[in-house]
């Protein structure tokens, strides 16, 4: 793959303007391996390739361009196509927001289809009948006949809308279960503290995941912040002393 093609892919995938330094870091090893150059030459090569790419997109045959915005590079539609892009944006469907149970159920259906509600519930460990209605309403799944067993339960499968929403050609493009498990494991691992750090914190009596200023004793609770700093409040309000009926107050 050429350097210019790599830069095009990076700028396209970036959600926010990506800086030249960031791009250089991403492609430095590949450029050094291909051209046997030093760091200074890598930066100049990347800058030159970016300028060529920007020039390519200025042609009238392209509806988008690469612009320098806020110190970085990003792709955007050309101003002359504003009207058609605005009409297109208005025609878009609102984004689908699914709960975790709905996503779990949809994943089971996508990988096990056609599948029945009892089979889905058995895999998830909870009743999934309520979530099915949501997925049907969003047109992400549809019925696929009935299973030839006692009771003839309804089978469910994913729809074309599911493929459109997730950018898939067909369900064969779904990652394998091994790949999916690896992605999930990497996601969890990146969010967890290293084992040694957690062990050290546990030895010091610090709960795992607690940050500086967040650890208080079990007998204390954190009161609302005042003047920008949290105040520690006692777990129970102080009880005013009262004299017992029939006894004299020692202070009297």
C-alpha cells in the first residue's frame, strides 16, 4: 500500500482533525522499513504525501476535500455540495439506541439464526421475550417460520435493516466467535488496572479502581462539595445530650 493511500485511510477514519505529528507516529515504522530513512525524512515524506492528497481532492470530480482544521487534517464535503448534503442529512433515520439486553439478544440472533426465544433465553440466562418486541419494532429482526418441535415456537432471524445499520454485506462478515471474544477480552483488559497495581492497592487497604481522594473509611460518607472541595461528614449525625428525667444536670 502506498504512503498516500495510508494517509487517505487515516484521515478518513479520524473522527476529529488528526495532526501531522500523530500521522507521522502512525506510519513512521512503515516508511522507515520501505525507504530506509531517518525521522526527519519521514516527516517530510508524510507532509509531501499529504499535500499531494489534498491537491488530488481539489479536482472537480471529487465531492469531498481534505482541509486543515484546528491544527489537524480532516475530510469534509465541499461547500458547493451543501444543498444536496443537507437534503441527504434530513432524510437519514435517527440513530438506533439499544440497551445492553437488546444488544445481547440481537447478537445471539445474528450468530445463531434462525433461533427461538427459549433458545435465546437459555443462552443469555434470562427471559428475552420482552426484548424481542423492541428488536421487531426497530426492524432489526423478523420471523423465520416455526421450529418443527413440540409447541412449534417462532424462529427469528436478522433483517436487511440489521445489515444496513452495521455496515455488513451479509452475516458471513460478522467476526467469528473467537475474534469476538478476543475483542471483548482486549476491551476489558484495557479498562482494568494491572494485576500488580491492584494487588498493591489491596495490600494497602485501597479498593481496586479507587482514585486519589476517593477512598474514605467505612464509617464516613462524602458530603456534597462546597467551595470546590469535598467535605467528609460523619456517617451518623451527632445526638445531643439530654438529661434523664428525675436526674440533675451535672452542670446545674
